[in-house]
C-alpha cells in the first residue's frame, strides 16, 4: 500500500515566478548537497509537521545573465536528479501558462492537471513514433483535490515554444488542450520512470490562439504575470496543506496508476501469475515464448473440466478430496511438465489447496506454494453449491469476470485483479486477498474498519458514475448494457428471493418453520408485512425500478459478506449478480447490511451499544462522501455543462431515496427469507435473537414506507434515529474540519438552508490538521 506523503517537491522553472511562493509560504534557503551543483538548482525548504516541503527552482543559464532554464529538456533532467537523490513522494510542478481561449477562461485562473500530459510540438510522423512523440503520460486522478481547493481541471500540453504557429494550434485542439506550457510533460516523462506521482498547477498569464497572438505576449503581459503569480501564491499553500499527511488515495490518486509501468513485470515475477497468464488462448504468444502447442493446453483444460465434474456429480462434491485447483495443477504437471516454467516445477510445489467456499452459490479454492504465493480459483457449477438440487446457469462466472474487469477500470483500488478467466470451463483465477477479513463476521465480533465508509463511498461513486450515461456516450452506454443484459440467471434469483418470496407466506421463508420462536415472528410478519398493502405496493414499485431502470453497472449483491477489508484496504468481491440497474440498489444493499450488523451488536449479550452506533455512523459518512464524490465527478465530466443543476440535485435525492427503499427490502429478505445472515443467526440467546429479528422487520418497514419522503441526508438520519434503538447522534463520531467538504455537500445536495446532520458551526470553522476532507475519525 502506498505510504503517506511525507516529502513533497515543488518544481518551478523561473526564479521570478518563485519569489511570490517563497515569500507567501515562508520558505527558507536550504542546501541539498546530494544534488549536482552543475545544474545550478536553487532549493528551499519548510516543514509542515513531519512532512518536508522542498521548493526546487531551475535557476539561471550560465551563458546568459538572468535567463532561466526553461523548457521540457531541463525540467526532465531536474526531475531525474531530484527524483533519484531526494526521492519525494509527490512532485508538484508549479508555474504560469497560456490557456486556450475557450469555456470562459480568464487571466489568473488556476488549473490542475487532468487527463494526460502531452507534447504538442514533438512531431515524429513515423508509425509508432507519432504516439511516442506525443507522450500521453497519464495524469493522476485528483478530483477531490481540485474540488477542495477551487482549481480547474485541465488537459496540459507542453512544448519548447512560448508562442505557437498554426500547426501547433491544430495539434493543441486535437489534444483537447486547456493549458499550454513548457515543463510539465518533461517532468511527467521522467517521473513515470521513477514511479513518482506528478501534479501540475498552473496559473494563466495569457490566452492562446493564433488569432490572439498580437495581444497575448505584448501590452499587458507583465501585469497578467503579476496577477497569475498572486493567484497561484494564494492557492498553493491551500494545496500543500491539503496534501500534508495524506496517503495518495486520499487525494483521489489511484495507487494503480503508480504501478502501471511495473504491473506486467510484477505479474511475471509471481509464479502463479506467470503460470495462469500463460493458460490464455493466445496461441501465438505461448508458442513464441514457451514452444507450447495451444491445442495441448486446451486439451488439458477439457480433461480437467471433465474430471472435476466426475467428482462433483459423483455425489461427493461437498467432501471431495480433489478440488478444481488440485486437478488443474496436477494434470498440467503430469501431461506437460515443461509448461511449469521452473518456478512451478516440483521443486516449488503446491503446499496446500483449501476450499474456502462459505456462500450459497460457488466453489472457491485457495492454492499456495512453498514460497508463500497464493491465488484464488472460483468455479461455477451448474447448480447452487448450498442447494445442489437447484440448477443455475454457469455463465454467471462470465458476468463476474467481466464485471470485475469493468469495475477495476473505474476503481482499481477496491477491486481484486483477475489473472485468468475461462468461460467454457466456468472458472476464474484471481488475486488472493489473504491479508483481509470478510467483514461480516468481523463486524459482528466488534472489529472496526476505519476506512470502510470512505472506501465504499469511493467504490460506489466511481463505478456507478463511470458506467452511467453522465460519463459514457450513448454508444458506449448501450454497448455496456448489451454486455450485461443476458445475466438472467442471477438477476432472476434476485427478482424472486429479494422482491417476491419474503412478501408472501412461502415455505422458503424461515418463518415457515414451526418452532415457538419463529411462530412468534411469523405472527408479527403476517400482520405487518404480508397483510400490509401500502408496504407491498411500495415493494412492487421498487421491484419495477429494479427490472426497468438501467442507470449504471451494479454489483448486484453488495453485502458485508462480499466485502474484504483490513485497516487500510477495502475490496469488493463476488460480482456474479452484476447487471445494469438503478444506482440506489447497490448503496441500499450495503446500508441494509450495516444496519443488520448494528442491530446485532445492540441485541447481543452483553450488548455493545458503542459499536452499534459506530456502525450507524458509517452509513452517514458513506452517504456524505458518496454524494460529494459523485457530484464532483459529475462536475468535472465533459458533459457537466449540458446538465441542468436542479436536475443534478433532484437526481441525487432520487438516489438517496431509492437507496433507503432498497435497503428496507434487503433487510427484510435477510431477516425472514431463506438468505439468512450471520449477524442475526449468531445471536445465541433465543429471546435476544427474536427481539433483533423484530427490530429488523420494524426498521425494514419504516425504510420502505418512508423512502419517498427522503430529500436530504438529514432525513435519512432522522428516519434511522426514529426507528433504531437509542441511537446516539452520529455527529460525535465525525470530526470534519475541512469547510470545503461542508460547503460542497451543502451546495451540491441540500436545498434551502439544510445542512448535513452532525456538522456544527464550530466544526466548520475548525482548522486542525489532524482531520481532513478524506478521513473520518472515530471517537473511542
């Protein structure tokens, strides 16, 4: 996991531009002896707590008096020197720029890098050299940092010329350039090799375009330069304060971006990754690298598939000594030993194969070798694992692999890697999250995951927004919809077991049992659920939305048993229920399971009200973070200007209200339906368990019947508070000092004067550095 940012290097090309930064931020001159003095770099330093902030100014060319070393070539050399010698965690390239005269850009506007760093005048029209010349080095996603500091995201193009000609202008337009300058791409090119993240912050001195050439660098340019530097001197301290002590993902920097250059090498260096990456059907690649006949590989896979079915259909699948993983590996060794590539040979053999399956649907195996490497193999039989008599389509493994791939493209940080997928043989091989908990049981046992709400908000916002028509054009949205529209098998399960059977007297429900406890619950359910016509009408409405709204790609089964986490990381797994549906569905499913965990904590012996309320507080944190994140993505989307602001607010309100309704349905089916949860089942005292079940049913009814009255987060908290057990105000669990967070939430979501519940005037004025926009604090 990337470490916290403890060393920031600010790189500037011109000493004249650096003066205002030095004065504003109280930098003091500081020599770094490890830097090559032949470069003439001027260095300054300040400490922000235990974070070192270093300002590196390129200095003057020794041939010309008072002429600064500008341009991408010197910036690249400086980056290599600074990166290798000082080893910063983050580079900020700061300076002035020209901006394309579009979208109402004004002098002294401050931009932050978005999209990619490109060269606009490095033209090499020779095959792949054209792309090489362009550069195209990806920018790190910094949406949160942009919103929090009032910066304009923009595509940055770099060149060796201050002015431009018609050819340059044509290239700039083709790159959809917002900002042109002379250093950023050079810095990004060398920082990429050193795996150091780069963010560029540039203030506009002139508007660029051939029709503006006469005025852009004459007349008022000196005045514009002063205005631009004053603007950046005002913004840069805010940005640095925002960054200090954060980890990269808290800036909306995707850690995977830092690993793109080494991902292939990392995979090859992992024995299982190497092995399974070769089991793909790329016959040309396999033959070229290992002289393996692809037809033999496919024959082996066919044999493995047949043998595994012989075990499972032999009636002993539950206790079979041989797993899919064991058969796969042993047969490959036996029939084609050279395919093991040394690292997977007998000298580095398999030390353990264990079945991890604990769900209702699929078989899951962990395979380890004697070097400690491990992978997960997930197999989809044509029946339910827990109920072998119930047939189920095997194509669910295709939808899971495809969904995980789509989700990972949107939100790499919270989705496991898929190393290999075989559609015909119904299995996927993926990353082993063996240092993480499946959070359902951990939450029941009182464990807290401090990043859970924040990470799930990121997952929901990134995956739901980026798979919606607010981000995708019509053709891509339709293609995505078509890809998942045939996931009928698992969606059919949801339709029946989520929306139908729990709301009728069906034998599959636990209240169909005849013991005394269930008889009491049955009577309660009969009166308040099965005979409650207003409730049933609302459920029918939610079912209609599930079946007919195709807003975004959903996981389809987000509960605490499909989330794995530790103190610092959170992953969402088990995506075989993925489909295009209403955005509120996934969020509601997660809320419901957090509520069930909260109810469980309250009704155990002894009860744990503190943990119960902590769980409830996570729901508010989740919704607050999700709202701001989703709206920030929307605000930064190219389609933003095409969307009415009032519509945005109403749409977010609709997401919140539908999420509450779906949460009620999920809670109810988990309480009285056949898909029981450990949260309630593990309450050993029968009276306490019955009380918890009744409380869950009562809250379910309240959520379903009250969801259409939801307009703000405050409404949700009020609804939960009115129908939950002795809820402590969640405000004492939140320590939010960043006023931009409060204002963003208020401005983007809440109508009138409503403010997020749990945030006081005192909190909005706090400036403590111990809290920030991206982090919630839990008061123990």
